[in-house]
C-alpha cells in the first residue's frame, strides 16, 4: 500500500426491507467495496484506479467515492491535500445492493482515517449521502447509513439525517438472491405511483410499526407477519422475472419474509436460522436454473460493524 | 349491587397518537366508563339503566356495551341467561376520547367476569371491537384495544386484531384538553382525503418507526422529534378552534408533542414530567378562557391496566 497507506471496507446493504421504503436498510457481511488511500504525487484528491469496473468515472466529482471524500476534505479546507485513492468494486452495479452507497462510504471513511480521523463515524453520514446523491439523484441515506454504521438502520428523516440504529435479533439470517438481469434505479423509481390510498398507508404503517417492535422483542413470528409490503413490491416486482413464484418458494421454505432489495433486481429473504436460509437459497437457485436465468445467492448475518479499516 | 353483582371500569383512550392513524392508541387513568352487572329478572341480556346519558339507546343491539356483551354471550350459547347491566357514562360523547369504546370494553369485560371468566382478557378484544363498530361503523380497535389492555397499543392489523403492547416509558405524562365543541366522528372521517402522496407516506413512516423505537429506548428527545403528523392533523385541525395557536403554546411550554385525540375535538400533549404537563394544560386553559371557549383538561400517566374489576 506504500507509505502510510491504508485500506477500508464498506458493506453492501438492503434498502427498504419491504415495509420501510426510503427509511430502512440493513448491512450484510463480506460483500462490499474497498478503498485504498495514500499520499498523492500532486495537490488535490485523485482516483488512481478503479478495479473491476474500469469504465466508472475517475473524475472525483462524478464518482460517489470521490465526491463523498471531496465533500469531507472541503469541509476542513483540505481539498488541496495530495491524496490518491484506489476504488475496488467487489459487487455489481445496478443490482439493488447499494453498490454506489458502499463506494461513497468507503471513500469518505478511508480519507477520514487517512487524515487522522477528524470526524466521528456518524458525522461522515452527511458526506457519504452527498456522494450517494451523485448516483441516485436524490439525497437519501437508506443504503449509506447501514453501510457506514452497520446493523438495521432507520432513517427518521432523510433531510436532517436523523438516523436510529435498531436492534438486530440474534440468529437472524439474510439470503440475498440476484438474478443476472439489469434494472436501473431511475427506471424502478419512475415506475412508482406518486400517490397511494389512505388504506394502503394504514396497512403498511401497521406492519412497519410491528416490524420495529419485533426487532426490539426478538419476536420472529411478529417479524414474519409484519414483512408485507402492499405499496412498493406490487409495482416493482413486475421488473423481476418470476418474482411471485420465487417468493412463494421462499415462504414455502419457511422464510420469515421475502421482498425486493432496494430497487431490485436483487431480492432478500430474512430467515430464523442458517438451515432455512440454505433451503430458501437453493430452492430459488434451482428454480431460476430451470428457467435458464443465471442467479447468484449469498447468505449472511446482519453486519453489525458497517465500514471498517483493515 | 345486589346478589352476586359486580362493577368494572374501562378507561378513556387516545387513538392515533399523531403518527399512527387507525393503528395506535393509549389508555389514560381515572376517566372512563363503568358497568355494573347482576342477575336479571327475566331471560336475556338487558340494559337496566344508563347514568348521565339517559338518551343513549337501551336496546342491547344498538348500544356498544350491550352489543359487545351480547356477542360474547352468543359465542357461548348463553344469550338467554338472565343478566342485567347498568352503564355509567363518566365521559362526554363525541369528544374523541374513546367513549363508545370504553363502554363496549366495560360491557364485555363485566359480563365475562360475571359468568365466571370463560375468556382471557385479550380474547375479549374481538367482542369489544364488534361493540365499538356500532358507534363507529367500521371494525377497528385503536380505542378498544388500549381501553381493554392498557398501555400504548399497536394494532398491526385491524381485520385480524393482531395487537402488540408497546412499552410506556417511565415518567411519561399525558395532558388531555377538551374544548366544549362537538365533532362527529363520521364528519371528521369524511373530511379526510382518501389518498396521500408517497412523500407524505415516507415522512409519516419515518416518524412512526422512530416513535416505536423511542418507546423501547425511553428516548424522549427522539419521541418528540417523531410526534409529527403530516397527514391527518393538517386536515382535521381545521375543525378545532385555534388549534395551531394552542399547539404552539404547548410546544413553547416544552411538551414533547401535541396533536388531536382520535377524531377530536379533544387534544393531547405528551410531556416528560408533571411540572411541564401542568404548564402546558394551564397555558391552554387560559388561552381558551380569553377566547370565551369553555375547556376542560386532565393530566394522567399512561394507564397500564386497562379494564379492571373493582
């Protein structure tokens, strides 16, 4: 890594979690982006390389990792410091697993460490969200906050970044399923109706409040009854091949719940143990294999640490 | 009370709690309805008297207390038992404090005790909600559940009566304010727009989830930031004279939050201690006095017991 260099990791994340559109997300283990940061050869922040996705922009104002780090440096009047970063993309783009958010978090977290940690972790949220905004167009933290902080995170208010870490019940397992089809976040957003009925709001609210209560109570049965999205999933699931069938498979195999991760096409199941998680994942993989659709899966605990320095 | 008679109390309640339209409610102390039950002189359930509101129907099929108790007796094939009840209404009707729900709960709770408690308390919820439906027209439990069970109650789903008792933080005080103006629940319901924007839903959801988290964390600051209704209050507050001014007074006096109780015109404040509760109540009483509007107030803890037998 060269003189005084350091390396960080920021995890992938599942936004929305069925009942918390734009306000809930959780982080997963192992999958995520990395950033290496070191002293640069000339003034200013530079992206030296992007591994695995060389076509992504290296212009720091157009790259979520670069822009998040730049905003941090500007806030300290340090934008002319000679700093170089390498961005290592370990996850697909446009999969609905918070790829751009993980890069933004890794970028700002790495640079904050490199310059002596002037900000506490939680204070990096604003910079990371500004970075994420480059990819997404809107200022919201439902991927950035869990990737930075770890755990299951509630964003009470995106504008003020008022976030609350919710408890992750012991033993809760997550299955990520990603069929290899592409969905653009903008397309998935454009699909959504701008209004909902008061009845839908009441139903979703009851489930959301019960989901939060279930996390505090470690009540898996309540969690399962609450994981029921009557607003977003019925609209977005049309973009995912065979969504209803694979969801049924997951529920038959005793998943607590199954829905779309972020804007999709990735999906997630929450499960009460590893054995169930394996059954859910395998049944869906075989189903997609029969349909000649390539599909990866990954089983993880809820990641409790968020961004870390190696 | 005569031979084998018994008397019960069911408390008033505050439905909606700003961010949980149709899904949240809490019970208060001391204010509520009472039912005396005893052996009747002829077969069948009869309402012998209604104290304080003699104009309410004594027909058990048209009275929330009578109908709730009748549904319980029918479920056991006991509708021809000779049972008489007196209903003692200790609270105004149409105030938004769950008067009809308290009667329904008191009626069914009293009769269940009288016949030897064949049902557990929680099992009475369905009968009480059927009773409440007579007054309200719709099957929902946001007043009935807290009046029966006590505490702060979440109704995840009204249709299946899937309810969750949420923790009531120690020290939390409630102020009830009821200006003497009448609002009909049907009128207040008819006022509401049948649809909302997705943006409103996101904002309200963030606050609702944070409200639930704040109860579990006993975090009064988070509770205060979350008590912010962007959907129902702006529509219904028009029916309450000077709502915006008295809400401002409450917040200036350090209430954690201030909103409409049920369909109004009663309002409630949540406060972090008795001293603040007194200041909030007195400031609003004086304000309404200056405007020549009569107004009662009442300060209470969250009632943790719900319906009780004396």
